[in-house]
C-alpha cells in the first residue's frame, strides 16, 4: 500500500464516522473522529521523517475534504508540541476553513506566537462566506486581547483586524 492509499483510508466514510459537537462557550462546532487516525494525521503532517509525503498528505486532505479531521488534530492534546505545524497545514492545504472563523480567531489569540502567526495566515487565506456575527465577534475578541499584549504581537493582531474588517467590507 503506497502513501496515497494510506492517506485515502483515513477519509473513507465506511472506516470512520465524523460527528459535530457544539462548544457552546465559544460557539465553535468541532468534528470528532477516531484518535488513532488523528495520531496518524499528526505524524504525517509534522514528523520530519514524513517530509517527503507531506505535500501528498495535504493534497489528499483537500481532495478528500479532510478539513474537519485536521481541525480535530489541532485540538488534540497530542498535538501540543506541533500545533503550529498543524495550523500551518490548514492554509498549506488550501482548504477553505471559513465556517470555522471563530476557532481560528481563538488560535490567533493563542499565547504561542507561532500558533498565532499560522492562524492569522489561515484567516487571511479564507475565501468566505462569513457571517457578520462571527466577524464582529472576532473583531471584539481581538480588540479586547490587544489591550494586554506586547508590541511584537500588536503588529500581528493589527494585520488580523485589517483582514476581519476587510471581510465586513466585502459583504457590503
């Protein structure tokens, strides 16, 4: 079985099921999938030994509509040390994560600079559509967060504010 076949089995609906669970505190819906498959995806996208097949893994994620699985991998406690690489995989895969804007705004406000940077890059690459409510709530969260951060992060968050404001402008 080659790498492509291995990747495709993770998106075969006969082998696993994905359900959506709402997180009412933040209003973010996250998919839930099999832990073994999540561990394998984390390894495929972050282990230097798999560098040769990372591009193929990203293409397979997009082709097989595996964005939800990638989000679960990002949220997994097993991903703590490599979360920034998984967030980067979101924009590298060219999957449209627009419906998860609130989740990526939370990642953009993460204390880890690399996670924040990759989340902002993912947001900047989102195509929409966006709900006005999500965008305005995101702007409010960023404004509140900016009051308590260093100058280094201010530049990143100013870029994020410009992007979110642009999403509102596009709608008009």
